[in-house]
C-alpha cells in the first residue's frame, strides 16, 4: 500500500462529481452528487491540486459542441469551485485515440498540466475505464460505485468507497491503493 499523500486529485466528471445526463450540453441540467462540494473543499483545503478527466464522446458524435461542453464545465465550477485543469476526450470509442479512458492520455495530460508526476495523482471515478486509465498512467485509483459501475469494475478496483467524501478522505490519508 502507498502511504504517501498525493500531490493532486483527479476526478471523473459524470456520476462522480455530477449526476450523469447522457450527452449533456445544457448547464441548467448540472446537479452535483451529494457531498461533492464538501469533498472538493477538503481537497483544496489540504493544498492539493485538482483536475477533471472526462470522456465526452457527445462532441465526436455531433450531439453537442465543444462550446456546449465548456458551458457545462463552467457550471460545474460555479457549483463546486474551480479546478486546476480540465482534460477531456471528444472522441468516440471507434476513434481509437490515446486520450479516451481506459487509455492513460488524459491522466498523463492532467499530471503534466499540474506539474506533477502521474504517480503523485489519485484518480477518483466510477467505471472500470477510470481505474484502468489511472493504472496505465501510473496513478492511484479509487472507485466510487454509481449507476454505470459494473461488477467487473468493483472487482478490478484496488479501493472502493461508498461515496465521494469517503474516497477523498482515503486519498488524503495517502493510502488510496497499492502502488501502480
């Protein structure tokens, strides 16, 4: 088990920070998950950097524009406070890009944008893709089960927490899971 505190905490967006609305391009539909603001306040109070890594295939599918997504992200920040970096993948699964989770591209980009090693990051998310992306990048990962979480994701996770607050407390203790 790792016992060092992270330098940054990365979050999946949909069903981790906010309730998932399929292909959402409407800021009015943004609803934080219970306890999200308090969890993020705790990370910021601890002096850690924050980032969001989010697959947004709605852009690649033509359902929303990048401007629509940015408006949703701006609303997330209005409700939950500022993030130090936002990384998103606009591609569809068929595009076979390096950034889309479960690949590590966004996690590596977030770490670089924050000026920290990926191994100094913890990613909190709700899917097997989140867990795989973190591991592939050398980051630690914590699963917070949500509506999209599969049994396989839970089995693959090194740490599973009941909610975002518990996940942040675990990350701040520095024992989120085993070393990658």
